[in-house]
């Protein structure tokens, strides 16, 4: 599927004075950018392109939908135009992402930007046969985009060698460094050459994760666009107070009474997502579910149908909250609030991207008041509350106030938490080579193996 890109310059992106051509990018990249309609660099691109180009480590925080992919992809492609040829089964740059869909999207974006360069980009991820991926690695790969579990499986099978790796990119870096991925990331870091460039990008960097990240980086250039952990301003947010049992009815009511054509709905559990799809179908609303219990084929199909507007509603777990770019998506609805406040930022950031506007609505019941409060504290604002006609809650959501964020003490390293066997969740640690279930540390829906930030330290092995 071609990478969806805006065909016109986006008017409301702040326009730095310079153009892409003044950032030292080679002509084939400028030609591709021109064709894709990327006329001016976004603020994070403007700062990251020279920083990455200089060879330094970079930690970049910028809001959702502000072009972080190109901010690392363009200077990476630019740098790789020089240097030694890649050897068979070797790779020159490694980009790690938390979900299969995001890995695919990043690879498509890099391939689109690098269209006129003699560099090859490949993607590997779990849930599909490993053999074709092994074949594609044979002649060597300039940029490999991967989910961690499948990458380790490929390494174990001798299909990939890391000796030539010049640059490591962690997209959604805070997610990659939290407990759910730490084991696999630690193993991968130990396999990479000590001398390499490290690039960490995300819209959110909780303090404890930032501390972990800094151990991995060598004198990084730190890029901070807008206040840390801030939500995209382009997203209008509000909540509906509602009784828990009435949430599906309220969702149907909102969908029936509003002309919203493409709505991404988040639920906390897989079983909740399936149940909701059924309830929507009963009301004649076309919807599909996307979560970690679906086969990769069904997941890909659901996302593709949603992007193509064949279905009106995609009901997803947090597997879809990070990085996924859906052209002009106008509405996100949280039927449950996420347990981790940062996930709220990522969920709502699926709309209001590339300078466009969007709306994020959360259906909040009384039992979720603490989650609401944590989200509001992270946002630094109280969310506007509404009550829909006919849905006056019997149990109203207690009033919240902003907590003053105190700097958290780093927690002592502790044992990996057992995965929460929440409603509808499968046990973790299932073989990646299987076709259905994601393995530990790979492509989880977001609630398994999430632990308090800072539980583990990444191995520092990036001395230059
Ligand atoms: N300079 C640019 N001009 C116009 N559009 C751009 C530009 N850079 C990126 N875009 C478009 O903006 C959209 C969002 O980009 P991208 O997915 O890289 O955002 P992101 O910052 O990584 O968001 P997230 O935090 O959600 O991962 C994409 O559709 C991309 O094609
Ligand atoms: Mg991104």
C-alpha cells in the first residue's frame, strides 16, 4: 500500500524560514520531497535534520503528527548515501518500532523519501512467515525497520548481522524503553556495535524513561518542540460523563447523530473491542476490530479498510495508539480511558495531524476518575465535561483538580512484573514464529507488561 502523504503544503505547520534545500539534503531527496508535497520542514525536521546529519546522538520530543518520521528518515538516508556498501545479511541502519503496523508504515515512508536513491529499505515483523524475510535480508539491507521480537528471531537464525550498523533509531522511544520491551531491547543493544549513532524520537518522554534514555546516549543533541509531553494543539478534546454500562449506547448515539465519517475508537481490552464491534454491527454501523488476538492478515485488513473508508469505525486497543498515520482522520473516541496517561496523548494524536484539526472525545465513567485526573495532570488542563441528552449518569464523575507534578524519584530496579491477565488478554511470551499471537516484548496492545517507567536500566554500550 503506498504511504499516504499530503499532496499540498500544510498551511498551519509553523514554517521555519528555511526550506529543505537549505538543510544540506542531496538532490534525489529534495526531488522526492517535492513530489510528496512536503514544501517546508516542520520544526522538528528543521532541528533534527542537521543534528542527525552531524553524526551526533539525538533525543527528539515533538508532538504527535508533526513529522518525526521524516525528521529521522531524511538525514539517515542522506548520510547513508556515502559510506561502505552493505555486505550480504548485514544492515547499515536499524529502526525499531513497537508494532507491526508502525514498522510497515515507517518502512513505506522511508522508501517514499528514498525513492530516487540507490539504497534499500526492508521491514521485518512478527505474525507472518519468517522465511521470506530471511530471503530479503540475504543481499544486505541499508535500512532495516523491525519489531524487536522478530529481529531477534532472525538473528538467532543467522539471517541478520549487526556488525555494519552505523545508526540505531528507536521510534516511540519511551515505549521501546519501558518494561514491556526492555528484555528484547537490552538483547539487541548488546548485539550492536558499540560505536554507533543513536536516535530517539517520541511525542512523550516520561521523566524516568528520559533518564534511562540518557544512559543510552552519548552527549545527545536534545530537541524539544513545545512543552514536554504536550498534546497536539490541533486536537479539540472533551469528555462525556456517562455510566459505564451505557457507554456502548452512547457511542452508537453519537455515531448516529453526527456525520463523522471516519472514527477511530479505542478500548482497553481485546474482548471489549470485539464486543463493541458486534454492538455497532447490531445498530447497522460498519466497524472492524484491530488488536493483538487477530491474525496479522485480519489486522492489516482492518486498518486498510478503515484507511480506504470502506468501514466507518475501527475499534482498536492501544496497538493502534502509537505512530499510526491515517490521512485526515477527524475523530478519535476513547470508550475506556487508557491506564497510562501518556497513551492518551498518543491515542488522541491519531487525529489533528500534519497541521489539520481533529476532535478527541472520551466517554468517562465514575470509576475512571483517577485515570482522568492523571491524564489532566499530564495535559496540564482540566478537560471540558459534557453530558449527552438521555445519558445523564446515575453516578457522576467526581470533580478533579490538577495535581502539581512532583519530580518522581527513580524507582529501584525490580523484578519484571507478571503480565496483567486483564479481561480478554492472552498470556504473553508466545512464540513469534507462530502466526497469531505476539510474543513477549513484541507488538503488545499496550497494557501487558507495562510497568512503572524506570524499572530497568538499558545497557549502555554506545561509547564512541
Ligand atoms: N514537511 C512536511 N510537510 C507536509 N507534510 C508533512 C511534512 N512532514 C511530514 N508530513 C506529513 O505529516 C504526517 C505526520 O507525520 P509523522 O507520521 O511523521 O508524524 P509523527 O510526528 O511521527 O507523529 P506520531 O507522534 O503520531 O508518531 C504524515 O502524513 C506526513 O506525510
Ligand atoms: Mg511517528
